[in-house]
C-alpha cells in the first residue's frame, strides 16, 4: 500500500509498526522520496485488512489524502520492520 498526503514526519511509520507487531502482521513500512509512505503486510486476512484500514486514516497528526492498496503474492516475511 502507498499512502499519499501529509504522512511523513507525523509518526505514521511508528504507528504502523507498533500496530502490526501487536496484530502479528509481518512486513515493512518506509518513507519514499516522493513524500508518500509505502508498506507491505503479510498475515491473516483480518490483521492485514485492519492494517490497511489504519493506513487509510493514519495517526491523528496525519492527513491521508489517498491510499493505494493492492494484493501481491506473499513473500514469506517474518516480523515487522520500520525502514
């Protein structure tokens, strides 16, 4: 998924990382040079859907204007990394 808007410098990645770990969702999240935040999630459907929903709103200080989300083949990731 890629979140557009005011999503950098607002604890977006830290919030996503904490929530993913608490839900047992694997993957990663990182800031991109174009000002967006990109993330990959793997896990049970409910956990992944909850993470996408979270990214659609972001933390209180974020302003998500657009969220691109799609499905990919699982990579077999373990743990969650804030890059």
